[in-house]
């Protein structure tokens, strides 16, 4: 579902030992994961929207692509698809 094994392990470590998790336990875990999953959905939607316009441009060279990152110029901004992060510019 897009969570790392570390995130799942940390969440499961909060459950009481020696008993099966209850419905309330799972509800608490899912509430904690919801903001993370919502953020991931938003990132995927931004990828979908930008990828569609890139493919639609017809340039085939990637010179004008909003997702292109020649020579990893934005590496200092961190891992992942940094061009897809919100910029506050609309």
C-alpha cells in the first residue's frame, strides 16, 4: 500500500504483545497512516497530470520536459520526484 516496511514495523510495534490486534487497534493504525497515504495519492496525481502534458507535447527529446533532470541537477533537494512537490505557485 506504499508504506515502507520500517513504517509498518514501527506501527505494529505499538500493538500490545500476546494478543491479536483488535478492530480498534487497526482503526488507530489506519488513522495514523491516512495523512501519509493522502500525500502519496496527491504526488501520484501530480505525476499523472505532468506526465500527460509531457507526452502530449510531442517533443520526443525531453529537452522541454517538466520532469527531466539532466545531470541530476536537483539532487541537493533530496530523493524522489522533487519536481512533483508542491511549489505554492498553483
